[in-house]
C-alpha cells in the first residue's frame, strides 16, 4: 500500500468546469465535488484514479468505533482538541488505544507542527485501521459496517466491487506500507497562506506513485534519498506571515 497525503493548502491548478486557475487544492472539492478533486490530483501527478471514497467526520468516527477502536503508535506527546467540544485529549508518546473521537483529534491536529506531519498522523491512523480490520476476517462484518454509514460517505463503487476489494484485502493479509511526503515552502498570497510543493518534489512523488501502479520502472531516483533543489515559482507578498516565519515552515523529517 502506498499512502500519499497532500497538504490542503497546496497551490495548484484546479481542474473544474466551474473554475479555471490556481488555488488551494482543498478548493477543488468546493468547485466541483469529488470529480473536480479527483481530476485535479490526476493532472498534478499524471496518474489514473479509478475510484474514490469521501468520508465525513461522523463516518470516520463511526468506522473506528465499529472496529472497537485502534492502537496507534503516537510519535510525540501532545494535547489535541476534540471536535466541536472545546475539550482536549492527551496523547502520550508510544502505543495508545484510541476511540473514534480521539482518532479524529489525533488526525486533525496541526498546530504542534504542520500539515505535512498531520498527513503522517493520518497515515498512521489508516495503517492502524487496516491492522484492526484484518482481525475481523469476515466480509459480512465489513459489509455491515459500510451499510451503517449510509448518508455519511460518497463513493463510486457498488456493493459487488466492494466485496471484490474486501476479498482481495483478506487474501493479501501482509501488506507493506510506503509513506510518501513532499518538500515544500509556505508563502502568502493576497492575505491567504499557501503551500508551494517544489516541482522536483512533485516529480519525485509522481514517479513513486507511478512505480507503485506499475506504470513506470524504478530507476536511479529510487536508489538515493530525495533532496529538493529548492527552486520555487511563486513570490510571497508576506500578508499573512513574515519572511522569518515562512522560512521556519517546510518539511520536517519523520
């Protein structure tokens, strides 16, 4: 399994019938729903995307609670807010059992670091969900969970396709998980905070995705650790941050 988290503030070309231009990648869904979001990612990385699943916060919580919670290896100690409650949950470094609300707080927190690290935390949750789901070992139990989420999720898969995916999932059992991340810089644009993914970083991640999909073969890029050349396109107007604070942003090694 290859997991790739895209920072929501990534400044990219939006692919939508309702908008033409550069914007934060999160706006693609606003302009054209799942179709625009999928088309934008496909164009950005030159990859096919066959299907999508959109989960809201309620379905995220309900899936994890239906599994009986998950065990996550928390990378650092911090406190994160529970959604819409004003309360906080304490996360201690090391293995911690999380219910749905706690897993959502763990996944959403970004003030302790940045969007890249939040993406890594979300990937940890997905991996923990996968590990816990493996323990069910029953397609009927999976179907029951999916059916309970009616009205809380969108997807372009029918039940026959879902059953086929679940069968393959259970047969595979031992999956290796690869986590992909970007090198980036923060910049201000007309009062908005943006993330510029370095073009060479986009190219590198796109190559890794295409290799995982069997569309390209591994080459010399896969034999060494990626290092961005730091070349950027967009000049900051510093309306939302100072030059010093912008320099502190960027990729933090895991």
